[in-house]
C-alpha cells in the first residue's frame, strides 16, 4: 500500500461508488449576487419552543438555510409568510430585502436550522431594521394571514 493510499484510507482499493448517489439536491437558486470581497459564514440557530426569533433585519449578502429540526416561520419582504419544516430549505437575496421572521413556528418543541450567508466587507452579518423604516416600507410587506 502506498503512502498516498494509506493517507486517504483506501487501503489500495478504489473508493466506493456511493458518492454517485450520496448527494440529494435540496435547493438551486438563481440569480444570486454576492458582494465583492464577501466572506461566507455558516451558523447554527436554535430557537426554544414558541420563540419568535430575530426581529426584522437584513443581511448584506445572500443567505441559504436548511431546517434540521422543528419548523421555521419565515417571511421575506414582498412574500407571504410560510412555514418551513425539518428537511426544508430557504434562501434570501440579502441587500435591501427585509427579513421579517425566522422564528420557531412550534409552541411545544425547539427548532434548529443552519444558515450560510455571504457577508459584505465591513458590514455585519445581520442589521436590524428600525420601527420607523418598517412603518415607511409597510406597503412592501405581503398581506398578513388572518387568525
């Protein structure tokens, strides 16, 4: 066995063919705009039961997420609120688009998701939107569901 084979754990054998069927496409999004000089950040978020999540905010670049457990109440500017259950994905373009909701849609169990976001140089990963700006841009929010 060569040092190369031993280092890669192949034991002199070619790797399995499992790689051909191991991947499943979860999300394919276009178009995306990544700020020049952006860095990528991947974070794990865990909301306790019923937690409403982050207040309305923006990301400086696109963000892509995957719900690991539970269900996320998700709402972007101009889109209706929706619930994304475990195994589901989401994305947002970043920039000026307001992200209204990302909280736990479940009152009795935690929700966990992973999100990778591109961060523009010199900008934080997340910026909260002021109440004043929310009021000024209220017409951009999709109609709210009725109870």
